[in-house]
């Protein structure tokens, strides 16, 4: 366990504690999915402020200095790493055929695709899937639980926050780079910046289209998770 990020683990534990404490004390809740709305709105504003003054400027500078093909290649590498946790969750959800496809995709991109820099698999017709441990728990019948806005990482639920531990840490090979914290930190930082760069256009659309950006983001999150859990089928999310 020493390879895991202590800071992120502590952050998640603190948020979970706040959920339980605030949930017990809350009354007159308007949205059953969001029993700690006051806390969440504060964290949402904090994240928006961090994006505005720090992360978005860094992401824009990253896009400015990085050639498009290099930026795509970096995104492809991290997508290739993500396929490891996707394969594990395929198996846990008994999607065996999909697991075979995702394994083939990972092997092809890791070899012919130069460690994933080139997405050769998509050109071969091997579709990329999107599975995580939160979806696995949903398939097993675990309810979403309360909506949480995590500092820095944004929207999640109590159930889906487990993905930060299982997918982003336990199933992420970067977590096991022993005795090289600088390299590990550099890779994780690059991954975060790359994600922020990909979200710049989405953030602009939300800022322009939504009167209540918090509500818009929350509802978009639940709609997206419903689609992911049901593999695109329009079915209701499990009860809490």
C-alpha cells in the first residue's frame, strides 16, 4: 500500500467523513441525490476558481507549445494505460467478450502503437470501451449514494469515488514506480494537464450555456453515468 498516494487517500477519506457527518445533519433537502449541496457548491466554486487562476492557463499553455500530433499521442498513451483497469472491470462485470477485445486493443497499441502513442487498434476496428470500478459496483447492485464534489477532481458519488482508489491507484501501473517519486509525480501531473486541456472546450460551453453551472454540471454527470452504466441504454440508475 505504500505505493499509493497518501495525499489522495487522505483527501478521499476526509470527503467521505464530511458526507456522513453532513448527511446526518441535513434537513429539508430539495434533491435526494445531493444531500450536502452547500458543501458541494463551495467545493464547486473552489474548483472553478482553481481552474480559472491555475489549471486552465496551464492547459492552454500546454496546448500552445505542444504540436497537435504530440498532444494526441500523449492522450493516446494515457488512454492505453487506462485500458488496464478497463480490462479488469470488464472481467468483474463478466463482459468476457469485451475483455478479450480490450486486451487485444491494449496489446496492439502497446506494441505496434509504440506504447500507445499511436491508436492503431481503433484503425483496426477494435472499439475503445469505458468501464471503471464505480460502474462495476453499479452492475453489482450498489446504489450511487450521495453526490460529492471532490476538491480538484470534481463530480462523483460515494460509490463512484471508489474509482479514485481502485482504478487510478491500485490498477494504475504508474502507482508502482518504486523509488522514483519525481517520475511518478511528473507522469501524473502530465496526465492531469492533458485531461484539463481536453476539457477546455467543454468548460467554455458550460460557462456560456448554463444559468446555474452547478446544477447543469451535476445533472450532466448523472446523465453521463447512467449512459455509461447501462452501456448507452436508457435505463434508470439503481436506487440509493
